[in-house]
């Protein structure tokens, strides 16, 4: 099955919140976040997109970092939401629902005003 | 095996390409003035992702320059001062190089150093040009992936192209005296001006050493050694260039005598 390709503008708008949602499930690491997002139908999320976002979250204090060094294996940078991150996730979720609700309400509206240009105004 | 850019890459080729990409990322982040701990973190994160995904770095992250810019990591407050310091060191080193090259022939033959006006003019022009060398550092550092040797040759060629005309002019117009100076003091001052900035740069680098700290790994990687070697070569570049110019000047002078 070919993965659906979403508009890059939409992805840019929604990716931050979706990454926070993935982190809300518990501590995880970079590739696991990308894989979870792909599994959820967002398509392939590249490291070049994901890590700058994670760096911004880390700088904002929304995520905590814990390097877990394996015995001989590669080190993993485990990321988890801080309290501030959890509050941010909840606030963004409410705001996003509000926004998408507004978009849906607009799209489903049956009383759309005519978008046709007014004509013959000079004949009245 | 991975397909990238229309070609099939084996695991070994991919890993080699990824390591080269990570080294370029280190250079880009260094050029930005990011500290070693943050660089270590960024490198380890990228390496972890590449190992997990089996992706080619250029495909997963874009170019090292682009990715370094997108990471937008905090920059050390004295990064600009370091650049200005390198500019001053480059200028003093150039002054030393010119003095040594000018003084070496009179010193060898026990003569007085004569400096003519056109040579002074050429010195000033070349002095300004090569004092801007630190400005060229980013470009030179990015050429590093071609190999330390090629970069060294390019740097030396740049130095020769800029200064050989001055040496030839001295040989050609040797007796048009404008300023007469004792050769030995000029030579000694030149050597000090040549060596001191390089030594200062070397010590400063050692004192404010900022190793790349990869989480959980002792910083003794081959890439760190190569980067350090490259910085040492750049720091001391003017010394071998000066020796080469002195040899050229002496050789040409021996033909004209």
C-alpha cells in the first residue's frame, strides 16, 4: 500500500502536536516517534524534519532527555514529556480541536454566501 | 542494501557515507559556534536515527549545512570573538611571513635589507588579502571532506599565488632602494610574528578545549583526531608556506647572482 502524501503545509502545522501526542504515551526515542507517526498514516517523517522539532521542544522545556547507554549497543536518547510539555500538549489539543471544528463548521455550512461577483449594479 | 540517488548502496558504503556526512555536520556546527556537548548530542541523535532506520544520511536529514541551520542550536557567546582573534592572528602571521621572506636573502649573504616602495605596496595588498584568510575558513573547512592533503595543497597554492609575485619583484628590482634595514632584527621579528600567532592559536585551543562529547562514549574517535589534525594544519599553515617561499627566493636569487 502506498503511503498517503499529505500537504507539506498541513504536516508542518500538525506535526508538532502529533509528536507531543506520541510522547504523551510514555518515554520514547527518535525513530520510534517517526515509526509511530508513519503507522498512524502521516507518511514517512524524516529525521531532518523530526529532530529540529524535538530540539525546539527540548529548548522550550517541554521534553526531558535521558540517554540510556546500552551494553555495547547504540545509545538511545529517550524523550519524555515534562509537566510543562504535558500542559502544552493539552492546551494545543484543545486549540486544535477548536480550530478544526471551526474549519468543519465552515465546510459543512449550507448557508454559504454567494461567491459570485455582483453584476449589473449600474443598471438599477 | 539501500537505494539512494538512483544507486544501490551496500551496508558498508552507506555506513561510510553516513560517517562522512556526520563529520561534515560536526564542521558545520563548529562553524556556527555550537559547543562540543551540544554537537555530541546532535551527532549521537542523528547516528541513532540512521542506525535504526537504515537510511542514508543525506536522504534522511538533507545536506549537513541545511540540517545544521534547521537544528538552530544555541551558539557560544564568544564565537564571534574567536573569529576576530583568528583575523588578528592571520594578519600578524602574514606580517611575519613577509618579513622573513624579505630578510632571508640579505641575511644569508650578510647584506642590508632594502625594501623598495612597490614591494611595500604589494606587501600591503597581499597582507590585506591573506589577513582575510579566516573569512575563507568556512569554505576551506567545507573542502576538508576532499581530504586534509588536498585542502593543505589548495591553501599553500593560495599563499604562493598571492605572494610569489612579491618575491619575483624583489629579485627583479633588488637594487632600487627605498628603505634600508638591518636583516637580522627584521628576520627575528618576522620569525616571532610568524610563530607567535600560531602558538597562541594552538595554546588557546588547548586551554579552551571544547571536545565533542558523545553521550556515553569516551571522546577518542578517529573523526575527532582527523578534525583536530585539520585544525592544527590550518593553524600552522603559514610556517611551511614561509619556508617554501624562502627556498624559492634563495633559489631564484642564486640564479641571478
